[in-house]
């Protein structure tokens, strides 16, 4: 029996105030960086990724 093992990617995100946030991004969720930042609520609501990752809102 093969059991797939998932790994987390460790990312350091520095916000606009200069605070470093160390987060674990799960590889089995297929999330892009914008989605990781939103899931950890590192940016105020409505300030990042309001376009859904289509690079249209220029918040990234």
C-alpha cells in the first residue's frame, strides 16, 4: 500500500510594515502565493487579491 506523503513549503512573507511572517504552505492544496497570504489573513480584507489572482488589481 502506497501512502502519498504531503510536505509543507516554509515561506517567509514580509508585509508592507516590515513584519516577517513565517508560514507553512501546504503542497497538497495547490494554492498560489496570493491564496496563501489570504488564507493566513496577513493583509487587510480587500487589499490583496481582490481580482482572484488574475493580476488585474495590482495589489501583488
